[in-house]
C-alpha cells in the first residue's frame, strides 16, 4: 500500500445533491425549497429567533440575574489576613497599601475565617461577632 493508493472507505464520502436537474433527480423545479414564500426566494432570510411576528422566546422569558453596584465598593477580609499589613493600627488605607482590598473599596468587613495569633488594633472596619471574639481573644481591640 502506498500513499497514492489510499482512498476513503465505501460510504464515507457522500455525493452532493444536484439541484434543478429535473424531477427524476429528486430535486427538480423548485429544488427542495417548496412553492412560494420568503425561503423560496434568493436572498430570503429572517433574523435568528424570529417567530413570524409572535413574541420571541427570549423576550417572553423573564430576566434573570443581578449585579450589585455596591459590591465593587465593599470587600471581605479574613482573620489571618489582618496580620499581613504589619501596621500598629489597621484601617482601610493600610489594607489598600498592602493590596489586600481593591483601590476603590469604601467598606471592609472582617469575617471569621482562619486564625489570628497576633494582637491587632482595628479602626473603621466592620467586624462579625465571631471575628470580634477571635480578635479580642488574641489580645486585639476594635474601634
């Protein structure tokens, strides 16, 4: 067997339909397009989702989802991340400098996730009950 002797298997290649070659060819006269109407004409088309004037499905179904505009201005902080800035007093500015919160952040909330071993002083941050207990247990304070 040589490369020039290779050919596709029987039935692998299908002959294309020959339109407009008479009734005996199976696709004569109207060439499978039916009688009249938009689809029988050359250039006849409709946009995707068009349902003949009926209200389309994508407009009948309700909108889903929600993007909060406040989410971009608020951030969450875990307990173990409070030790990273290395400052005496931890506020929003020190967190921004340490790249722990995005630059446009206005509100930060400390949540109880992870552990804290260092005594830290927190100023101007919201704190959950569990996080407050953990910070105070480590010898820290919250303003």
